[in-house]
C-alpha cells in the first residue's frame, strides 16, 4: 500500500536499538505504520533508491511535509508498486515533491505515493509577469508591461524580506550594493531544543527479559504478554507492542514460554533442548548441545543408548554427561553414603 503520510524531521535522533532509525533535521520520511502514538515506522528518503532505510522514529520529532502545490490527473493510473498511488482522471492531488524527473510525490488526503509525472499537470501555478525593475530613492520598484496599473514597491527598511537574484555587470552590482548596503543581518533565533522522547516503560514488569531470535543476531528487551495463534506477544521498553512467530525465537525463549504456559508450543526439534534443561544442564550449554545433536541427526529417542565416549565426541562436558545418563536411566545417581 502507499505511504500513510510524508513528514519532515525537526530534530536529530540517534537510534538506540536495531529497530529504530537514525534521522537528521530536515530529513524527509515516508510513514509506513502509525498505530503506536509515540513511535512510527518510517522509510527514510535517500539519494540512492536502493539504499532502503526503515525503522521506528519518535512521532514528536517530525511534522507534516509542506505541500508545494497541486496537480490534476490527466489520465487514470493504477499503482504498479506499493510506493505508487492510484488515481483517476480529473482527480486533484496535493503535490509534495517534484525533484525526480519522472515521478511526483503526491497525496490524496488519505495516502501519499508516487505518480508518473506525465500523467498529471500542475495547477495553481503563479503566472509569470514581465516588466521592469528599477531602483529609486532607496526603493525597489516593479512595473508590469502587461498591466500598466500594476506597480509594486519594496523599501529596505520594512520588516518583511525580499530576496532578489539580479543578473548584470559588476558596475550594476556595485550600484545596487552602494544604495542598499550595509544592511544589518537579523540575529538568528536559537535553535529550539528537541522535545522529550516518548516515555519508555518506567518500571520494568516482572516478566521483562532479553529475547533473542533463532539466529542469535537480534536481541530486544521486552515484557512477555502472552502466547496466542503461534505468536509470542511482547511489550518492548520503548512502548511498542509486537507479536513474534514462535518459529523465529531461540530455544531458550521458547522454553521460557513453555514454562509460563505449561504447554508445548514448538515443533519436535526443541525436544532435545527441553530434555537437557530438565536434566539440570545450564540453558546456554543445553542450547549448544541440542544444536550439535541435531546436526548429527541424533534425537531424544536414542539418548539412552549413547555411551560416554560418544557424548565426549559430541563435546559434552564431563559433568553434563553424568546428568544426561542419570536423566536417561543409564546410571543411577550416587547416594550421599556411596
């Protein structure tokens, strides 16, 4: 679907987690999700279209991107990608960007997206006026060639500012500078301080812990909310709620949820991990052993038949070998008197 809206960044923000997005003042963002009031999922506008940067940004660090005009649909257009916007012939669309030679960024009041430039026509453009520009008694005077009654004047002592780009010779530039300079530049106002970030969870709830994905590359601190429809619901410290499919979580996290729900929630490939943990093996070693055993195609049904030598070859620690053999019944635990 097209973007929800286009925004401009007011303040710099440095990402604190892998899910957040680093942004700079005046960056342009295209919003993908705004369900959470404090944090919005955004795509950063980049010079290289292939450099896709997406992440969460604080909603009070941005404001709507100002429009630069409007366009009229010359032909109907059906969006071909998720970033494009569908419109009908005769539709009036708000124009936000026109720096791409082939595509305009426009909005229809509900969504924002790209449309082909040759399918629309700009409207409400100010008509250029031909005329003469003169300087008289420290006043800039413009007279229209088409309407002789149209005369505009700008006096340099007025508070309003007029920016002129006047081409000409060095002598002409010197004449203008002599009559209008020096002009004291206004003192720029101090930059406003960024607003406070949306408040994270103040006191960590009881079920808050570090969660890790199956690859081990991504970690997030979050509160466990529950398990439903094959997904683990989590409440992150920045306030965002997520639901992660159980197949994407690490064995340690799956075991945690199984203990909390008192039910088996994953496929049989986690049976080894459960066995090792229940045998008293630390979770990190249990995770390592279960991974090594699966690579050797060893499941929990053959554990009672594994000898000490085989377990040693699988890099199982001496103490853990004893725990495994006690758990499988291969040996009996020693009594205090033995």
